[in-house]
């Protein structure tokens, strides 16, 4: 059986499973569509949160980032995991106790303002659309290789599948689909990692294999990797980070962005009780840890496999001839995600860091005329089984897993966007008297439009998957997280302060990102490359969300203290959300 046929069986089988679940769990009411009727078990919800969370960025792109940057990119692990601790302790139980469908609805009621709700809708859509671009881009990468189609066709296939099970099932269908997707993606991620760990070290536990001896060389895996890449002009894999401020801010941006992402928060509205919200967060951390403990090992082993594929005898020997390149390189070249240019005409693949001036003399002495090999970082996890010559069924499994990761998060994001438009914008502002049937129809139409927009933007993403996702986290961190925190823990912040804070944080963050990404022209900034030498205090656009959050907090408190206090009933409502008794409208139901 061909590899294409195997991939088709695994991917097609998983898609059929998702669609059957959606048909079984079809949403029949707005409660089903928005919060799955509020009756999801904490363990089920934890698995669904895990799938919702482990997106294309986590499954496909995160290991590629760590493989490329080593220790410096461990911030993704720390930030994304730490955010769930914040979410479990500071937000989830209180938001569940408030008993609303959406994040904008909470902000609108807490800050007693329709305008506050509309600003929250704006922030939610900007963050969610940015995030979903990364998911669709990741789905395109997976499809383009494993189903042997171009990325645009892959995006369309992904969009059709999401449309069927998300529009039909709503949150109820998405919840149970995500449980299935979690099972698919965690098996797909860990099985190849175990195979590769055994092959490289003899140790079947990937996190431990990363610190074991490399079978061929007898060196610890990380020492062997450092030796190979530094001999080719790349930086040490385990090198410390020079800009500690940027590292701290980036980690913080990911943490508070996690706690402010609406598609994650909305999942805590689906459980029966407040206590279940805490348990859901705990189970989610367990499920997420299974992948996140494995990712650093996958990254280091993938980078080592890639280097030793091109330099099979070590860096002192000649690299492989292009005509003798392995089959996996040939197949990924077809997608355009691997490229080769024979710059010195010797027919071999020279892969080294030609940007390192200190390595220039060594490269010249070897007759090299520049780096000839490049690859998209997002392919490393997907290509890892092929690099290690694993069985065809493992390759098919990881294809299904990568697509499950991208589609599960995309569905959650699209539901958050749909809910914001139908429930908060249409029912909350435009047509408060809309019937439940009309609102359900509006929700489905909104999701269909969101899928179309996400597909178009996914075909033209402003970066690779994890980069785009990091921008979304910064936007959520700067806009929604402070409003949620102040809404729960401060009785003094009023509607004017909350609106001013959200707009200030969002505007500050977007302007900084757009200037350095070249998407916004401001006189004097046209020639500012996106690098540390030009960033303010060395703070990258991916890290600015933490500063934007601080701007949000400061503006909100200053404006609130300069204006009238919130009404007494609102202050009592804040008290009722935080304390067990006297809950008023925020009952534990």
C-alpha cells in the first residue's frame, strides 16, 4: 500500500469520526450551541480544553521553534503552561460563577455598559482572527504534504470539514469532537517520539531520552547536537538568553494571553458547577503536560536527525550529494517547504549558518559559497517520522494528529467569534428581541462567514504558525485579560475606565506590532527592520502584549479614579462573584 493511501485512510477515518460525532451531538438550542447545555463532565471538558489548546502551534510549530532556537524558545513552553495556572486560579471559577455565555457578555454586565461589551467583541475578534490564521496555515502545511495537494486546496478541505462539524454541532458537537481529536493528536505525537527516542538513544521515554547518550557517538544527545550545529556556525542549542527583559516579557505575554483567550475561557462555561471549572483546568493541565513534556525531546531529536541526514559522517566530512538526498527531502521539496540551490556547483547540500561572520573563513576554506538548504520550521514534527525511517502507518498517524490539532483549535476559535457576533453584537446590540431560533441561525451564519475569512487569511499568513499565534496572545493579553481581572477583583473600576483601558492596551499593542512587522507606515519608521537592534529596549513585537496589559491596567485605574464609582449593585455583584454567600444573580448553577 502506498504512503498516500495510508495517509488517506488515517486522515479520512479521523474526519469521518469527527463528522459522525457532530451529527450525534447536533446543537438544538442556543445553550447547546454556545456552552453545550452546561452539562459537560470535568474530565471530558479537560480533554476538550487540551485539544482546544494544543493547536497547530503546539503540535506542528512549537517543536520547530525549539529545534531552531533551542533553550531561548523554551519561553513558549513556560508561557503557555503557566497561563493555565493563572486561568485555573484567578479566572475560570469566577467567570463560571457569573453564569454567562461569552466573555463580552461578562464584561458588558460587569461594567454595566453596552459599549464595553462592544469593545470586548472588537478585542475578541481581533485576537481570535489572528489566532485562527495560524491554525489554518498549519492545516495547509499538513495537507500540502500528506494529501499531496497544494496548500490552498488543503485549506479549503480543512475549511469544509470544520464547517460541517462546527456549524452543525456548535459547542456541543465541538466538545465531543475535541475529545476524539485529543486522543488522535496525543497518540500521533507520542508514538513517533517514542520510536525516535529508541532509535537515537535506546531510551523509550522521550523526555528522558533527551538527556541520554546518543547511541552512535556515545555523547549525551544535547552535547552531540551542540557539537554538530556549532561546527556549522549555528549558535549553541543550550546557550543562555542575552536579553532577559524580552524573555520575561514574552513569557508573561503568553501567560496572561492564555488566561485572556476567549475560546479557552468559554470552555469553563460548559460545566455544571463552579467546582467543576477548577477540576476542568486541572485535568486540562494533565492532558497538556503529556505533549508539552515531550515537545523539547522531539525538537532536539528532530534537529539532530536533520543535521546527521545532511552530514552523515559528521561535520568534518562532506555533506551528502543532492542526487542522493533521501526520499523524505524529495517529497517535501514538492510542497515548496524545502528548497535547495547549488551555489558552488559541486552537487552537494551545504547547510550552514552563512550569516555568521566568524564562520565565513571556515566556509570559504571548504569551498562553500553560501547556505544552499532551507526548510520551513513548521515541517519538523510532521517530517520527523520520515527522517527517522519509521513505518508508513506512523507517518499516517502524525498526519491525522497534525490536522486534528489545527482543526480542534480552529473550531474553538470560530465558535468564540461566532458567539461574539450572534450573541453579543446581534442580540446584545442590534436586535435584542431576536428569537432563539433566529439567534441560532445567526450564530451558524456568523461561523460560516468566519470560516471563509479564516481560510482566505490562512492562505496568506503574516508568519509561520507559532509566530502568528504569539501575536494573538499579545493582543488578548493587552486587551481582554486586564478587563477580566479588574472585573473580578476590583470594585472601583467603572465602565469608562474599563473601556479606556481596553482601547489603550489594544491600540498600543497593535501599533507596536504593525510598525515592526511593516504593516503600518508611520513617518520615520519605514526603514525599521524587525530585529532587536531596532526594538524599543529590545522588546520584540511578540513580547509587547505584556507591556500593553500594563498600559491597560494603568489607564483603567487612572480613568476610573477620576470618574464616578460604579453603582452599588455592581459593587455588590463583584462581591457575590468572589464569595460563596450572597451570590445574587451569580449563582452556582
